[in-house]
């Protein structure tokens, strides 16, 4: 050897890659690590940490000497946000996966027990074997938009419930109580919608995308904002990728000679719900979607099947519009 740094590095065996699974709870989180060393059959470690600044710091100290390839955790309604953000900021690749994927993987490898230690190790194995895609974490503003849109959805649901109740109420005092609650919810919804609109308008990129989406018949301002919150990747993905992300990609259902209908599943349920309501409107007011829907029904497709196909088509068009920076013209190139 000539003693150069490159020679020294090349003569040193590479440290085994480490894959970390993290099972989250409110007060604590369990972290387990597996290496890609074929001779290692047990976890490198499986330790509980407090779910606070001290616990996260302790995990970072434990990870520092290791050759960490990636960390995997489940999406848990926002509980994962802080930890994922701090690990990403520390330079690690973090994949936040759908809990369904983790459950299916556990069943596939025959793990029926469910404890924090088992779940963390299962996630570490999943990281090692499947290497899920690492997506860019949303910014603070993106999270704020998502939370505001989510809160608006909750308020709308509560208002709908109160409207249903008032139809059943016979006592005047109960009716007055419900009417007062509806007025309160109306004010809350108005305030939230203003906050969402102001947040969108404060970002030129968001504002431009919202205007592009809103230009499509059947897509109103609130729907456009909801899509930006639930599908921030819109315009940056292929049509297949964006359909899959919204849970609208068809999956084959076949076994041997049996040929069943393709089905949709998974994806982001809130985005799919938003698209469902928009597509219902589009089948009436959007000439392109209306013709497509009527054609499918005439071909003998069930109405729900035809509507799902229209949802996928509408999303594909919207994705292309945002990608190309063009407003609705009825002749969008979809690829």
C-alpha cells in the first residue's frame, strides 16, 4: 500500500448496514436494529426510549457509531412527526409507512404476537428486507395546511350530524340548542376556511397550483385546497404514482383459472374522499368526465365502478395540469 487515504479506506472492511425499526407510543418509543450481516440472526439492539427531547437525543447517541441505512416507523396520526423530522435533520433516511403494510408484513413472516419489542423488531426486518421508499418530509407550513384542512373536515362532519339531529328533535329547547351549535360550527368553519385561504395565498406556488386545480369543472376552491393538503406531491408524480398514492390504482384479483375484478385499496383515504365528492359533481358539470362516465355506464359498468374510473381519470388530468402549469382546457396530455 502507498499509505494514501484512498488505500487506507479501501483496505478497511465496510461496516455492516443497520436498519432501524421504531414503534411509537405517546410516552415512549421502542427502537430495534437489524444489520445486513448474513451471520447476524438477532437484533443488534431493542431498547425503549422516552418520547421526548431526552429520549430522541439518547437514540441519536446510540445511532451515531452505526452505519445506519434507514429508519422505518408507522404513520400514527401525527405522533411520528417530531421524531421523523429530528432524525431527518440529523442526516438519516426515514421512511414513514402505512400501518397496513407493517401488519401485512408481520403476518407474512408469521409474527402474531404484538408487543412494542416485537413490533419494533418487525419494522427493522421490514426495513432490511423491503427497503421502503423514503419520501421527503412535509414542511411545517405543509403540516399546518394539512391540520387546518383536517379540522375543517371535522367541523363539517359535526355540522352534518347536528343537521341530522335537528330533523329528529321535537322539543323546542333541544331544537334551540342544536341551532345554536350549528351557528357556532358555521362560525368556526368560516374562520378555518379563512385561515386556509390566507395560508394558500401566502405561498405563490400553492396559490398558482390552487388556481390551476380550481379551473377544472367540478373542482371548487375548497377542494383545490384540500388536494394540496392531502396530495402535496400532485404534479410531481407519474399518473400511475399519483393514482396509487390516492388509493385509486387498480390491483388484479386473480388465482389460477379464477379471474376476478381488479380492486382499489390502500392510499390516502382523505384524498380519495375529496376526489369522490368532486367527481360526483364533475359527472354533471365537467363535459369530459360526464362523457367518460356515460360511456362506461352504457358499456354495462356498474355506476360505482364507472365513478371510480372517473375519479382516477380526473386525478390524472389534475396531476398533468399542475405538472405542466396549465389551466383546464379539456385536452390535457396525461402521461
